[in-house]
């Protein structure tokens, strides 16, 4: 494809994303390229990377366009991105929109006026409101400020960066050293992670799904923060464990490896599609101590198994604010109403599953959010309602996890009672985890 044809394809992809505002952009992108198999891999990568960059900066681009009374059409977003983010000249933008077959049409007079007004302007400028200055939606700004305080500029800037590719080595299939060697043999260099004892990081994006290490089940794609949540369960061989909001079973796989395939782990979810998708992953990983349970309305599964589990992991549905490096479109897809509904749902789930934990057992509550309403405040409210639970401080849970896997770990990622991770401070996605113990 020519450079201008790539621009036209990016406009079309952004148009599809805009037409399905509640659908994750990666799902829309996958469908877009499936319908255009004639687009080669290099062109796909270039189109997707530019589209993702536009989505990452959309709040700022929207603000600039609104100042000029211009709607944020896909065409206009691309033009603004070329000028404000990629620092193109006016002539360069005009060359990218030449018209003709396979190209986007030239700017109309209104678009031309905006192009001239934006040329040479900075993306962030003096006098911008806090939301576009930090590239955060209004509904999330207060929560970010409460969580990060003086670190907000650094935290917000880190959320603007693309995320590395993190891998978890499946110890049921081999060691970290064997996985690193296997990937290196395929031309994929890796580096060890700062905290996870099973983690390897690839600084740039690689087609890892085609690697032998992946197809053989030696590695899984999983952010380091997510790996640490599994670690904090302290699951050991022979235990009975529930992964209550399991999704496609990413943490189920990690916990099963900690258990050495001994004991029992139940992956629960409300989506049959996600649970069915977990089957292939479990089989590839060599996990045979896991079972699946579909949660349905009126389900009495929890009541019948009250007090039977050593560990219950709740990776709760949340706003996903901690994953905005990977899912930049979620900044625009999520609303204040969504947040309020999620906080209610999290509370209901915690109250519901609390009875699954045996006395002396542990409940691990986790989110991929950085908002206090979903994190620390949610846990504190739970403890106020459930006098039979207490917090296990992060340092204690971390030390016990290290003993359980018989490995030396670095100092825990933070001094507080909970694990609170963020891209700018830990190099991970934004995660929260609290370890709660049911009193004897």
C-alpha cells in the first residue's frame, strides 16, 4: 500500500470503531482486517499502530477540534493526529489526502481551515483543562488525582505509552531459563521481569502466537501485574481454589502451575463463550486439576460449597483504567454511569463469595483499575460489613508466597497494606490486589 492508501485504511478502521462505540476496538480491528485479507502484514501493522495512536490521544484531539467547532470525524481525527502528534506539515497532510482510487478525498474548505489552525500547535498547551492536559476523561480525573496525588503527571504520561509484551512461563512445561532459550532460538529476545518469578518481557511487539514456545504451552501472554495477583493467592499443591471471575482462565493457568497440578481449582464465569475458550488454553498448558463452572441467575453453587475453599480469587469486573496503555479506546467507551454500576457489582460479588472461604482461608480481591472507589474503598467497605475478615498486609502475603514457591523474591512492590501497581512506578499495567483472611 502507498502511504496515502494506509491513511485511507486508517480512516476506514476508525470509522468502524466509531460505528460500534461499545465494542472493544481490538475486536473491531480484527473483524476489519479479516474482511480485507489483501492487506499485507506490514500494512496491517502500520494501519493498526496509527489507529491505536489516534485512539490513545483522542481526548486531546477532541478538545482541539472542539475549540474550532469541528466534529471529531475519523478523517478529522487523522488530520489532527498528523499535525499535533506526528508533527506533519500542511503540505504533508494534503499529500496524504490526494483523492483517487484507494485514497481518501482531499480536505473540504472546513477541514482545510482546521488544518491551517492546527498546524504547528502543541498537543498539550497552557490553559488546557486538566482532563485533556492529562489525557483523562472527566469522570476518571478525580479518582486518578486521589490515587496518584503529586505523581499524577507521571502516572498519566505513562498511560499514554504503548505497553510491552509480557509473558508468563508455564512451570508445568519447563523453566524460565528453558523458555528464554527457546524464544531466543526463534529470534525473540527476552528479559527477566522486576517482580514476577515466572515472567519474561519482550520490549517490542512480536508475532508470539506462532512461536513453538507458545504452541507447546511453555509460555502464556500475561501482564506482570496479573502474574503477581496469582502469586498473592499463595496457592499450594493440594489446595481447593476458586477463580471466581475467571474469564478465559489466564489467572487459573497461573494458579494451577503454582499448585503443580495437585489439588483442585474451579474457574467460574458468567460467560459460556469465555469458559469454552479456556478449554484450549488449559489443554495446551497441561493443566488437569481445573474444572469450569458457568454462573447463571439463581445459581446455588456458592451456597452448596460454603466454607470449602482455601483460596478464592475475585478478579472483579472493573473500569479497566489500569489497562489504558493496551486498550486506549476504553477511555472513551467507559462512562461515570458504568463506574457506578461496576462498583455496585463488585460489592455484590464480594458479599456473595465471602462464604466460600473456609475459616483461616483467604479471599484475594483484585482489579485492573487505579480508581480508589473500585480498590481500597471497596475493600474497606467490605471489611466494615464482614467482621469475620481481616487484611493480610502485602509484606506478609508476599513473604508467604515466596516461601510457598521456594524462591527468593525482590522486595514487595509497595509499602502499603494492598498491592497497587501502575505503569510509571512498576512498569506493569495498573492493578490492585488485597489479600483478606477469614478469621478462625
